[in-house]
């Protein structure tokens, strides 16, 4: 078996090219509203088939943008393809007609063309034309034929037929027999137009003369060029078995459902032989040219002639099977007779619909209008009739529906507005159901994500925030965190926090707090002081990164909590000369006598400013006591002769904070026989600058000096002016330097500072007015004094004078001046007292009379 010399792939291409040149380019032929083209098989890749752009009236320049393509079933081979640049349909891979169309007949390729924007669907058919690319073949290279020597002249012996996969004139056309002296060849035609050959005995055989005859059988097809195949026939002459089996009929037909199980009886064949014994025993088998596919699906019982089903059938692959069966007796010189069995398959609903997503446009914007196309879906059922008719639907409770555009093609569209924040993703169940019985269905799930649009403003977790911060916090410490949520996603949900512009006590809010723009953590930029600011509020804004951006505001109330960070400050009595306060007590004082009142203030609030007094040290604890709430120092008993004339007391003032802070004051009580009417020595009385209190001595001084008139004070001022003027002349004449004389012109107060009242001298803030005067009986000449006047001095007729020691004084005076300067520096840092914890009203007049500079 073989082809003629020179037949190869190159000749095959030349034959195809010759076919195209003779036939001309394939012209479109309408077929039921479709375009049909014809193309020969075995063309090389890139061979022209048709100009679809021209035939369909499409703009070639828009084919690529509109995604013009061939829609094929998943897994199917793509024999043809479209060039998007020119719209030409060309051969993508070699087409073997015998492989594509196994059943024979007209071989059509059904193509579905899809173009988008707008969506259009075209259907074309391409007929694959047969070319003579196969030579006839015999089942065997050598065929043995046994012929009885008793065969009569004219006896016919059917031979195995050659098979040619080609169709029409390209299939087996005739047979030839090599010259010999005993046999001739006759070609017969079956009912299906196929050819087969029969040997005809032309001369009586004589086994004794020639036991074997060898001839060459050649099968030729009708193609151009002609192809052929050969087989050697070895004819063995046997003794006479002069009857051959005979079938009841030459051809049988049977119908079988495609889902018939293995082992099903297809047909019972029956052949008879008039001979007896082994010559009459018949055996059945497939003929030599039965296709391998038939041998896989069917089986013949050799002795009974039953044809049984061996493998699974598939109507969609082949609806008809042709079985060639031969019967031969077991005698010598047995001659095989043949019959044909046609097995027609009946379609059953054994194929579920196939759902294919042809085009999917995801994700979909949540503001997409109803009717937006999401996907194009194709449905295919390989069954026929009602079994192949399909309906398609989507699951309930989804804002989508299917619209049928073409047969077995659907578009999935939206039916209402979408909201990503409610449903961010839809899993759409698509059900395809055929009309068979029982009905088969296929469910496919399409996931449609919804793309976000910035349609939601940020929302804070709370309508407002209240934050409590302990005073004296560390700068940069976190005080709270605000948080907002945005139901959108990605950049539409990315939030940045900021603080709105504003002022707190005249300062920009940005100097008090800051905020992390990413996390919302807020930080204090300065240490807060409860005594200066107790609460404030700010506006925090959260803004997303969408376009356009959306924002929301929230108010943050910040409350400063008090901390016991201020110790009590004793304002009365004040120490004299930096050592201790002194008081005079008459020896005649009885029990309960008010010696003095210790007054203190605390800048804190609440329990931190609640003060208690106690006597910490005393020369004699049985003589004095301190009221724990008012600080009044009273005698417990009358003085005795043996009591010391000087009593030293230490009073402690403690606040109610945790831990408690305290302050102490030392008092030196002098027991006198009688209370003095006037001050004997001004040089021994001194008040430290900038203290905002008075001592109990004030009360006694006011009583003793109540009769001093306004004229006395004017006289003192006149004396002071005269003294300073004299000192000025003295300093100028003696070369007095400022360090040695504090009454030099540079220290003279401005005349404008005496305009407030008849006594008041108001120096600039933070300074002490100084003047020089001679005091009769007190201190050496040229002694310098500071005039310390407070805001309340306008209401008093008395002015305290404090000696200001010159640089030539002894070392003790220098230590006093240093202590005063330190006390002045410390007292400047004392916070304003808490007005809720002022001393009792009985003590306030004394506080009102005297102000420390």
C-alpha cells in the first residue's frame, strides 16, 4: 500500500494552489441570511479566505477598537482567524477535512463573529472543500484468497475493498488487476456509490498443476492527480468446498439510543451454508476494512453472530455507524461473504447546556445607570431537537437581568442603581436549562465587583469628644485620638485629619495642640497650666482623598485637670529682715487672746487648695495654739513669771493634695509689759517686695497711728525730698558713686510717679522706688530707704520705709540684701492665688491696707 512517487507536503501545497487558481477567490454566498465561503483543505497558515470587512460593510479602521473577533467554544481549535488591520479572514492552522468532519458529507465550519460598541453578531459558514490528499489503502499489504479447485468458470470472489478518506471523485474510483491467465477483475458499485472488486474465474483451476497464484490488485481514485494503493493477493487452490455461506439479506438496519449500556444486543446476524460438517459451520467477524472506531464500540460473537455494544456511544459525535461483517465456513477453501449493518443512534438528553462568557465589562461603577451592559453570554447545547433548545435566567434578588439579543446569545444588564457601600460585589448565578426530558441545567456564577464612587462623607465615631488632660503634661505627649469612618474604599476612604484655624486666649490653636494627619492622634505642644487655662475647644476636620473631596468636622472639648503643683504661700505674717516674723504680746493677755493670724493662699483648686494650719515647733506648746482652719494663733493660758519673754513658734500650712505640699513660717513673739504706742525704730521693720499680704502688726499700727494726719505724711515726703536733694549735692561734691549711695540722681523717682495720690509713688513694674531721707534718732546720716507702696496705698495714710544699706555697710547687711533679691526673684514666680481660698473676711482689711512692692 502506498502513494505514487513524488507525493508529499510540497506537492499537496501546489495542488491546493492550483485548486485556488482554477476556482478563483471564494465568493460569499448567502445561506439563510448568512455568508458562506468555500476553502480547500490543507492550506498553509495565512492563506486568504475572505475579506470580512468588505463583505460585512464594516469600517476596517475601527475593527481593533471594537474588539472584532471570532467567538468559538471553549477548547475548540481555531482553524480560521481575522486580521484586525484589514478585516481579512485567513487560515490560522492547517485544516484536515477528514479530521474536522468525520461523518463525511458537506463539511462546514460555523463561525460567529462579535464586534462591540455597539454590540453586533454575525454568523458565517465556511465550507471545507476536499482535495485529493489521500491515496486509497487496503487493510493488508498481502491478502490470502483460498479458491477451491472445483470452482466453476465465472465464479466470483469478492475482494477486500480499499478505503480512501477523500470524498466524491477523490475517493476510490476503480480497481486494476495485474495480468494473469486465470482471473479477471470486475468492479461493482454498491448502493452508497462505493466501489468494490470481484475476481472472476476465467480458467479452470488445477491444484495439481499450480497450487498458488499471485496477482497485484491496484485501487485508483478519481482525483487530479490520480492516487493509488496496491495489495498483493495470494490465491491458494483448495480442494472443493463448493458452497459458501449466505446472509438473509445483504444489508441490515437497526436503531439504538446513544445511552445504551455496554453489552446491549445490537442485532442477531444469521447466515446459512448448505455444506455439512466443518464446511457448514459458520464464523462471524468484522471485515478487514472495518474502522478502528467500530471495533472499539462493537463486538461480534464468532459462533452466534450476535453484535454487542462494547463502548459508549455519542450521538453528537457520530449519529450513524456502518459495520461490515463477514461470514465464513470452517471448511477448506472457505469463502467469506459480507453484509453491512447500519446502526442509527437515537439522541437522548445527555448533554447539559454550556454557558460561555463572551465579553465581560467589570468592575461596574456604582453610579452606572440602569441598562448598562455588563456581559455578553452565549449558551450552547450539543443535543438536537428539544434537547438542544435552551432557556437562560439569572438568580433572584439581584439588580440584573438577561436580555436575548440573538439565538442562544444574551446580554446581562443592570436594572437599577447600585450602591457599593451596601453590596460591594455581586455573585450572579446564571442558570441555563434545556427543554429535554428530563431537563438538564447548568449554573454558572459571574462575579461582578462594584467600583467605588466618592459619594459618602467621613463620619466621626462620636458627635463630640471630651478630653481630660492633667496639667503639667509633657510637651509632645498624646492627649487623645479622634477617629472617623468613610464607607467608601481605596482613596475615597483615605482620611486625613487637621485642626481648624482658631485662637485660644489670643494664641493660635496650633501652638497648643497638633494632630497626626494619618492616625488622628492629638498631641499637646505645650505644658498646660490649670491655673492659667482650665478648658478650651477645637474643631477637628476629617477629609477624604476622593474627587471632589468630602469632609466632616467634630468639636473636641479639652478640660485641664488640676494637679497639686503649687505649695501654699504664706502672705501673713511676713518674716522680718529675712529671718522670722516678730509679734508683740502683752504679758497681761489672758487665755484665747488673738496673738496673730497666719494667712496663706494656694493657687491650686479643690482639695489641692484646702489649707490646714498646725503648730509645728514652739518654745512652750502649753502656751499657744493654732486654729487648724483659720490659722489664728491664740494663747492657751495666761503668762507666768517663769515664762520666757521671747517665744519662738513654727507654724506649718499644709494643703489637701496628694501628696500634700506645705510651707512654714517662723514667729518670734516678744512678751512685753505694755504695748508701744508708736514705732520706735523703722530700721528694724522691713517687708519683702511683691508680697501680697500683711501681718497682724498692721492692725496694731493702724490703731496706734490712727491719729496721724495727712499733714504728717506730707511732712515726711518733704523731708525725703530735702534729704535727697542734699545727698545729691553731697554726692556731686564728694564724688559719690552709685554703688555707695543709693540716693544718687539716677535713682530719683520721676515727678510723674507721684500724681496718683498725695502719698503714692508708683515705680515702673518690677522696680522699687528709692528715696533718701534722714530719720531722727534712727541710723547714721546718709542712710538710704526704699519707699514700698502698693495699689492700695491711696487708701492709707501710712507709708512703710525700708532701709537700703549702702555698699559700705558690713558683711551682715550684704547678706540681707542678697536674701531680699533672691526672695524678690522667687516671689515674682508665685502664681496668682486662687480666689476661692482667700483668708476669712475678718482678715481682708489688713490685706487691703498693705501691698508689697
